[in-house]
């Protein structure tokens, strides 16, 4: 589109000269002419020169007129025309930047003038089309931004500006100016959001900036930049891996600062990105373990247990976590047992025993609970339950002589009752078990001897009866 020169307002020379003669004939004060008179004189000179196509010579006078009387619409309009025409003239002469400078001045004086706006936009388009040697890319970007200010809906200017900002950002990145690279590429993408090339370039810029900030120790900023990069390139394995690692590193830093909750949140995010990363899994397991052992009095037992379970799920063979879990369960078992909740205490200790079957303290406490409950069952007249619980107790503490003795006596009492009911076989079985546990117990020895004697007498009686029975004769063959 060819720029349109704006018409210079004509002022009849006779009228202008008459006005000038009148002004000259008017009396002048000792302090000199007023601003209004000086402005009018300057305007007259500038208009006269402008009408004769002496634009460069006209401009100083017209600028003076506006300076002296800035609210005068006529002065401003003529100055805008002069700037516009000067800009077009310089553009035609190949002085692109100088021409644009004057057109921008015209626009500043008369921003609503449609012709001036059109000429400026056209001149910018022509300047953008020139080579780098004539107009630098930075200048092209600056003028296109001005076009977008005065004509926000200009699709062509928007697309061109986006492309130039992309190129400018990439060139700044090659020079190591990361912040400026990112800023230009962000601006480019805001103008052309669906452009895949710009997305890729901006993602790369975020990634490169993240690497540098991470090396400098700015871990929060590193994570933020990598998040931005991954949004633009969600399937990029390098960015994905780097974000997972950066989140893990930031989490470790949070943990050192005492922010365990923040550390866990970051490690969980890291694990979502890289679920099988062994370092992250171990770090998260350790963080859960530390949270479970915190001094926070408001943390309930079950919350601590759940946290330790989460830790063991990630790192099942961690002996320190297993030990912490066992100790916590045992401590709670003792607490609830003292409060009378024996079944709950047994449940907790059995759970601890599964985690650490060789833990002597757990086995000892569990044996004591089973032993005490067994004695209660015996007092209640429930010998089977008594024996069952005593066996459980002995299984947990095989060398406990007291449990052995009580189990032997329980077997003895149970055997005697079986004998009274005529069950000699089981009587003998239980008395043998009893004697094995308490070989020096005389009462058990005597009971076993009587049971054996009784059994022998019974077996003899059966044999005699068998001998008294006459044999049946076989019938002969007929």
C-alpha cells in the first residue's frame, strides 16, 4: 500500500500578510511580544514554508508555535501534517528509519488522524520487509509493537511480530541471554499460541534456563522453569527426567530446612513423574519415616503408623523403618494393655512380631499377655482356652519356666478330668505332655502312673473277656 501524503491546510497569502502587517503595526510592550503573538508568527512562517514544499525548513517554526501554544488545534494539525510529509519524503529517499521517526512524531501529535495512522502502519510494513542491514530486527520489533498499540486487531502485524520475536529470542539464547530469550519467546507465543515452532523454542529456552539456575543453586526457580517447559513439551523425556530430579533435589533442601510436609509433597510430585526412580523412592520413604517420628504431640498413633506403612511400601527392607514401626506398635500395646484393652494389645504385638519375628521385647510382652489371659480362662473353668493361650505364650517365650509349669499343670488337670470321663487314651496323652514340661513334678508323675496302671488293668480285662468267648464252629460242606 502506497503511503498517502496528507494535504497541507492552505492559508490565503493575502490574509496571512495582512495579519502580519497588523501585527507589525501593533504597539509592542517593552518586555517583547506575548507567547500568543510569537506562536502565531512562528506558525505563519512555518505554514508559508510548508506551502512551498520546504518541509525541513518549516518544521522548526511549526514546532515553536505548538510549544508556545500547545492547546491550539490548528497548530498541532499542521505540525502533524509536516511530520507526516517529512516521513513520507524520507521513506521515498530510502531513509527508512528516519522516515518512520517522523511518522511516529506525526502520530504522537495527531493520534486519531486516520491518514497518519495508515501511513505509519504502511511504512512499518515496508521497513519490516527490508534487510537486517537497513533496519535491525530490534527496531522492526519496536515499530510492530507500536502498530499493535494503535491497531490491536491487525492480524498481519501480529503474525509478523510473533515471527520476529521468535527469531530475536532464539538469537539472544545463542548469546546466553536466557532471561531476554525467554521474555521474547513468551511474547511471541502470546501472539501466536498455536505455533508449534515457537512452543518448541520456548520449551527449549525454559529448559536451558532451568539448567543454569539449577547449577547456581536456585532450585525453586529451576523447578518452575522445568514445569513451564514440560507444559509445552509434555512428552519430552529429557525435560520429564530433569523435572523429576529437580523436584527431588528441592525436596531434600526442604527437608534440611525442617519442612518435612513440603518435602513429602515435592517427592510425591517427583514420583508421579518418574514412578520407578530408586533415589526418589528412598528419599520419600525416609521423609515418611521422619514425619512419623516427629515431636508433634497432635499426631495420633494411627497417623504415625499409616505414615510408616507408606514408608515401608516404598522401601520394604529398610531396617530402621521396620524397627521404628515395631517400637511404636509395642509402645502402644503396653499403653492399651494397662488401660485394660488386652485384645487390642495382643493384636498390636502380633502385628509387630510379623514385622520382626525375632524381637525379644515384643515376644516377651506378647507371651506375658497370653500367659495372664490363660490364667484367667483357667479360673473361669475354661481349660481348653487356658491350654491354647499357654501354648501361644510358650511359643513366644520357649525358655520361660513359669509358663512351662503352668502349662504342665493345665495339662495335668485337664487329663484328670478326661480320665474321670473314661477317656483313658487322652488322659495318658495329656499327662505325658505335662510330664515332659515338668519332669520333676511328683503329682504329675503319680497321676501318670495311676493312669498307666488303670489303662493296663483295662487292657487285661479286655483280653480275658476275649478268651472266654467260644469259637464258632465252621459248618461242613453239604
